[in-house]
């Protein structure tokens, strides 16, 4: 039996680039979850009798929300729900299940790399039938519905046993609890040369994978240790915890410092990697070298043909606008298309579906390919392992040869987290006013060639996305980019991206922040960062 429950709308349920993210106590307000899920269902059509995939990254409030989502899907007429055992599904695994089962869509419960716990972050994201995040026209429709919603439907059925694989009923709807890992692991085995990687491990190759007590732990144990034969304990912090062990599950050099320190030590293993809360981001560190996400995208694209799934070559490469131009030079040499999009994986979906690109990447540690419609942390790790096995070279040697061939893009991102929202908006507004006057001026010894507010025209559907970030380009190919991030839950995060292209191999060993020092000073001068934020230094440098 179903119930129709009266409710009143909330005015703060506007999805960002990765769904709706708020603190757990916000989601625990009366009908807050129900309102948003019903608004999703009210904003799409044609799902009666269809399949819905549901899963999350295991963070606090994951299980409760899954039970609510299942009962609401039943009451709204879905025919089947597929849910990961224990409520666990990495975001790329959820995307794969949507595609494999030709599902109508999916509800992914995650706040990605943000902290978890009773007072920390939670998120709900809707993915469409191609397995990717809902496009802006759907997220906007969802938001508009949240502003006027007055009722929701929910089945009066008992909770599902999420820990037992099998088939259950919620009202008239079938619920399948499936192995969270198996389908995804099978997909990875179909893409990469597991025999070559297995032989490399059996020959004494050592690696460390830090799952950060997040969702990829079970995936890493199954794939790296059980299927590829890496030694037991290769996957560290492999048990998903609701609060990620009290740590911040963001695979960067601040929150994965222990891994970085290990990889820079005398006793470093051959390869180090990490993934984030929901498994869509990655960190790649070789013995003695950190590979920036922008460089990783370029190096993966240049060597992808060494993996079975990509041996025929790439159709094209896409990167987000703030990501460095390192991949552009690979695309040029390969003679394939290069696409620059706004930040947000959903912008890659049209390009992938249209067959224009094979590999995509973002500077925020996200890389992936056309195997799913989300970025995929373990996929990137496995492609790196495939390349290392095929080339028989270390990460540092592969990187050095890549830079010698293509030049090096020195690149860094400076994050100013938790900035007062009004102060952050004032900074961006003042910067926009400056744009027409910047070209031709000299700042800290650097001459500005052009400056704009990035706008993207989608080559597939013709849609336009404006106000996607401010770019200041200098003569010689250097640039700084300014954006306000939509992934946090408190205040605003100002992201400043700094890039310098260096073609001379004799200058490829300079420390990154030193190589970018004049650009860092220019960025502060142009945007008056200290004045607007009151911050003398960034919160995080990656």
C-alpha cells in the first residue's frame, strides 16, 4: 500500500555540478530527503515499470536514505530497483550498472571527496539512462519542482535487507540486492591486460593503494589483490566507514600526505595510488614523482593504445577548461579532436555519447573513458598499471620521456576554502569588471594577451553554458584561471589555477611552485585575493 504525504517546500535544494550536497543535519530535516527525491521523479517521465539503480559511498546517512528512496521508487511506479550490497556502489560502478541493465536512471548517494559523519556532508545525485549525471535542463527542472512541491508518494513496506544478496519486494516493485563489486571488476578485466599486470606483480612489482576508508576499498581488494595477485595489504584503509575513519577522503597531497611521504622515501614501493569517497577520483604517485591530474590525463592518452580496449586508438580527448593544456599537445600529435568544456563531468556525456571522444579528464583528479559516463578512479590506476607493465619502465621515466617529447606544463591549483560567500562573489564581480581593460597590460612582469569569462557551446546539442570561469592568458602560453567551486557545503571555495608551458627539457626539473611564482603573484595582484578573502595563503595547494 502506498501513502501520499503532504509536505512543504524548502528553498535551498538547488543541485550543483554534482547533485545536491548539504550537511547531514540539513538532510535530516522533516521531509527534506523525500522532497528532493520526489522532485527528481516529478521532473522526468516514462519510468513506470522501468529499472532504477540506487547506491552510495557508504557515508553516514547512506543506508537510511536508500531505504527511503526504495520505498518512494515503489510508490512512484518503478518496476525494479537494483541496489548494491550494504548500500555500497562506487559512482563509476553505479554508472556501469545503469548502462549494463539499460536502467532508466540512478540515484547516487555521495558527497564525493567531502568529509562524512553525523555533522559532515551528504549528497544526492540523479544519473540519467546513459549512466552520466543529469544535464542542466533536468537539474534545473528538479530545482524548480523543489520550490513548489506539496506532496510525495511512499510505499508502506518494510525495510529491505541490504546486506543479503537476493531478490525482495517493496510493494509491487522488485528489489535486487547485487554484489557491489563483481560487475565492475569484470568490466575492468575486459578493458586491460590483466595477464601482463599479473606477471608484473609476480615479478616483484610493489604498490600501495590508499582507499581512505571510502568506497573503493572492496573494489581494490578484489581487483588488485585477488584478481591481479598484488600482495595482501596492497589496499590500505580498505574497509568503508561512515565517517571515513575521521579523515578527509580527498586524494590530494594534503589529505594523502602519508602516501606521498612513503612514495618519496628510500623504501618506496614502485607505484602509489589513492581514490576518494565515492571512487571517481584518483591520485597517481610513482617512486619519487607525483603525477598531476593534468599530466596524468595527457600521459594516459598518449599511452592508452597499450591497453587492449584502446589499441585501435582514441577518437578524441576532452578536458575541463581549468585543466592544463598538456593533453592538447597529445591530441595534436595523434591528429584527433580536442574539446575544452566547463567543469563538471556531465559536460563530457554528450561528447562520449556522440563518439567524439574516448578519454576525458579534469584537473580535480578525475579521469575516465567511454566505458562509463562518470570519472573513474580505479580505471585510471589500472590503465597506469597496464602502461607500466607494457613499457617496462617506472612512472618517473615515463613522465620524463613524455615531457621531453611534448614539453612540460607546470601546473598548480590554489584553493581558498570556506571563504565568506559575499566576499567570494565580490571578488569575482570585481574581476569581471576588469576583464575589458586587462589585455595589453603588464602584471608582475607578465603581459596579458587576453582575458574572458569562459563560455561553452556544446557541439552536440548546441546548448550554451556561460560564466564558467575567468581566464587570464599571458603572452607565451601561461595563464591563470579563477572559479568558485560548487562542490562544498559551507561558504565558497575560490579555486585559482596557475599554468606555465615549458618546452625546454633543461628546465623540466624546477620545483612547481617556484616555476609558477611570478604567475602566483600576478594572480593575487589581478584578483586582489588577499584583500577580498583576508587569506594570506591558500587552504590547499595541489
